[in-house]
C-alpha cells in the first residue's frame, strides 16, 4: 500500500521511484510499527496471526472439552472451494 502511494507521489511530480524511496518507506513502516507495538514483535508466527484474525472475523468452530472449558479453532479459508454465499461472508 505504501509503495503504491510512493509510486503515485512520484508520478505526480514527474520523478522516478528509486530504491532510496523504497528504503525510506520501509524505514517509516518499521518506525510506526515499533511505536504502535511498543517493541513487541509484530508477527512472531504468521500461522498464529492468521488463526487469530480468522477467529476474530467469526470463522471458527467451537469445541467443548471434558473439563467444561471451550476452545475455538479457526476454520480453513480456501477461497477456491467456497460457494458464492460463503465467499460473500468472508
């Protein structure tokens, strides 16, 4: 997204998108990310992040365990295997 914005700005002023601009954009994103997370790692595990996002979006199955506790497991989202109704919910 940021790279696209940098491209747009370069086109607006008639300049070429250089590696230096890409590096500056990357440094900016890292600075903002560090500030927002207070130095907590953003993505320790993509799989854990994907599961969390999927559950937060409501795509999970709920399981009840013998001790009475409950757990949620993210549903697999395979866009190619979804019908139109299911796809629209995502």
